[in-house]
C-alpha cells in the first residue's frame, strides 16, 4: 500500500534542537538579568527576568516531552489520510448494496 500523505517518512521531532536553543536563551536571560540588575537598570532587569521565566518554562516542557520517549507512529502500510476513493462528494457515493458488479451491466 502506498502512503498518501505529503510528510516525509523519516521525519523527526525538533525537540533536541529546541532544547539547545532554550539552554542558550536561558544562559543569555540569566546574564542579562544579572548584568542589568548590577547596572541599576531595573526595567531591563525585569524584562530579562520575565524572559527567563518564559524560557525556563519552555525548557521544562521540552525536557518533559523528551522524557516521554517516542510516541506511536503508524507504519508505512498505514496511510495518514482517507484513501482517494473515499474523498468523493457525498452525492456521488452509493451505499454498498446499491453498487452493481462490473459484469452485471
């Protein structure tokens, strides 16, 4: 059976990349919060602190998803969408008992 979807067969989750971006953002948010607090810029320190909270929450979510492990993915024989013949408009479909075999014409 051929797949009918347009997604790649070897698709991977971007969680590992997102983890490292979050670690990078967390480091910069901590640096910005400390640097602006020491410089007496409380507004910028608060903004970096708020960013720190958002990045930490995202990092926690990514780690949670990574620890869940792989999820069920259908095999190559399972199409992700309805087969093309099932996508006919409702008025074009006939109930199974109304169909006639091809040699009965």
